[in-house]
């Protein structure tokens, strides 16, 4: 048991360490942190799982110099893995597992931001604005190092204030969308690990046949309409809502792709390359979202037909 606890802490700390020394590529390693937390929560139980998370938190706090936004982010990653482990034991369906885990992380993140704001005498909006400005400045520095033409750099620098204004105001939907996607990815990526180690994994059924409730279409239509109404408040509210609903249809689009990959027996390597391409190319990601959205009318997988009998 002690060996497993120590191994769990070391694995999490290694992922964290890689993210520190490889700032861009390492970020993706950081997003894998929930998986070992989930694994050791299920394997060792609640108490030992907490010890693994606490030990990793202590290491992260030492490495980052104490309480910081970075530590808060890492703490949410640890919490996400632990919450999913708790929900696994309740044998919920895939929707509730992901929604409850993401909701718990978002609520604790808001509370953590409020606490951190009191510590540094700043409001949540001020903290978020400063962090976004810092991130945009770092992005500009990266573009300069890449040798982007001066004219392009000038135009980009002139638009930074507008970009920052929009990003600050759509943070709620961005936070919700990213947390949902990370929860979904953690649940799916954990499956082969759990199966290989003969650990309990909930029977969610065929996930690649999942469909969003059809009523959500009206949410997309309503939020899209708000973008054309007068008033910045309505436009921003519509944009936040639209980003959230499109995230749900991203899940449906990915389920459709997975269904056809399975049906056509795509090699695992090819699937991995396509999924990576989707993650890196925003235009392709949008195509996946639209695929999920229009599945409401076109029923690309012919799911109802399959319930009546096999496809001829």
C-alpha cells in the first residue's frame, strides 16, 4: 500500500515537472494529472487516494513557491481525478459522471479564486484580467521569437486590448467548456488503463452512440440569435451560452467519428493522428462540432434504424 501511494505521488510529480521544463508541450502532460489520481483513488480507496493527492499538492506548492494561480490550477486537476473516482463508485451514467465532476471542479475553482483574491487584495475579475494580459504578452513574445513579420506583429499588438476584453467576458463559458472536455478525456483515457490493470470501470455502454438531448438545439438557436440583438450584455451572454452548447455538440461529433472508426476498423495509430489533428486545428475542430450539431437532423449513424434491425 505504501509503495503504491509513493508511486502515485511520483508519477503525478513527474507529469508536473515535465510541464515546468517544457512550457508548451509540457502543458499537455499536465492535463494528464487527473488520470493517475483517478487510478490510485479507485485502486487504493478514498483515504489512500487522498494521501496521494495531498502528497502531490505539497510537492507542487514547494515547486511553485506557495499559494498561486498555478497551484490552484494544479489543485483542480487533482480534484478532478479524485471526484471522478468517487463518481465511478456510484455507477452513474456517462452524462452525470462528467457533469458532476466538472461542476464540482468549477465550484471549487470559483471558491479558490475568491480565497486567493482575498489573500492578494484583488477581485476575481482583476485576477483573471491580469492573468489573461500576462498570457497574451507571452504569446506575443513567442511570435516574435518565431520571426513573425513586423506588420503582422503590429496588427496583433493593436488588437490585444480587444482580445483581452472579449476573453475576460467569456471566461465562464471557456472554463465550463475546458473542464467538461478535460473530464470527458479523463474518463475515456482511463478506460484502457483500468482494463489492463483489471480495475473496476463503470459500464457506460457504447459511448460512440451517445447523442445530446434534442432540446439543446433550441439553446444553440437562442444563443445564436442573441448575438444579433442590440446591447453588449446580450451579445456576451449569447456568446457564452453558444460556446457551452457547442461543446456538448463537440462530444456528439467525436462520438460520430469514433463510431465510424470502429465500423471501418481504423488502426489505432491512424485514430490517434486524426484526434491529435483535431486538437491542434481549430477549423477541423469546428467541423467536428458542426458534425455533431447537424446529426440531430441527418442521423449520420442511423441509430434508430439499427434499433429495428441491422443495416443491410
